[in-house]
């Protein structure tokens, strides 16, 4: 003989499972996420990963809230191509992410080789806008973001001078830990993690300086020619706000 109320009990369990599934589905659809493609394979992606690592540890965001597209190119247009062509293991493309970013440097072409043509940089900005992709750029290099942790700078400066200034200032924080810091090691993953931790208490200052610098150019701002300038702080603020 069937237990009294058995069918009702099973129906109730089924309804609860469906509600739980729908809640999970609704939550998943609301989880803010970011996909980025970077010009370099080590320093900038490592820096941004550090921002969200604590949120992940505290389970305040999902493991896939930040995805770094596979690195294939080092020029601005190529970085955008990396983002657009990236396919996640779960089938998601850049279009499926709420926040889509590329991280590039102006990196003015140098006499001894290296750097980017201005046409490449400008076209990357134009195509990114068309594809609804935000750009965290630095003129001249990503290390300008580090420098803004220490000082406000609104006069022209190129990448080697930026690096030298940053290296000197970081070494002053912890001479022993950063004794081997130089233009080459500053790009390494482990060193980037140490730099992030050394500068974390100064991050709000960097954001403030970056905003002030960007505002100083007004509506006539030209990312390609306005040195120094950066929008890295905009991506930093997005990542820091992922749990909200």
C-alpha cells in the first residue's frame, strides 16, 4: 500500500529542486564577470589576477569571474584579436561577458627597434569601441600605473625612464626584497606579485592620480599622443567591485 501523502511528498521535493535550480540559474546570470586580453603574458595579467584572488578565496566571486584570454600577440590590434578569438572551456566567448577589456601600451616606436606604430594603436582603439570592448591603455607603458602610486606626473616620460623611477621607489620600500629588481625582472610573474603586495596600500592614491591626470586633458584627450596618460585605474575599479 502506498504511504499516505507519498505523492505529495515527492511533488514537494520536485518543486524544491526546481526552485533551487532556478535560483542558481538566476544567480549565475547576475554574476558580474570580466574577460581581458593583455599585451604581455606576465606582468599585467598577474597584477589584475592579484586583485581578484582574495575575493575568490573568500568565495565572494566565482572562479571564472576573471578570464585572461590566451596570449598570442604583443601589438594592440593583435591583443584585440586575442580577445575576440578566445573560447572558454565552457564555450563562452568575449560576447558572453559583461565586462570586456584589452590592456595595451602606447609604447612609442624606438630607433633601436620595438614599440608600436601609432596607426596600430589608434585602430585598436577604434575597433575596440565598435566591438563594445573597453581599453585599459597606458601611454607610454603599464609601469606608469606603478609610478602613480608614488607621485602625480603630468609631464612627458618614456618607458625606460618610467621603469627606472619605479624601480628606485619600490626598492626604497624594501631594499632587501627588491634588491634584484631591474627593467627585466620587473615584468616577471613572481616579482609582479611582490610589487602588487608592496603597493596595495597606495592603490587608492594611484587611482586618484590617474583620474586627475585623465581629467587634465579634458574633452580633447588623445590617448595616442597624450603622454603621460592611462585608463588602467578604470579596470582596477571594475575588478575591485566584482563582489558588489
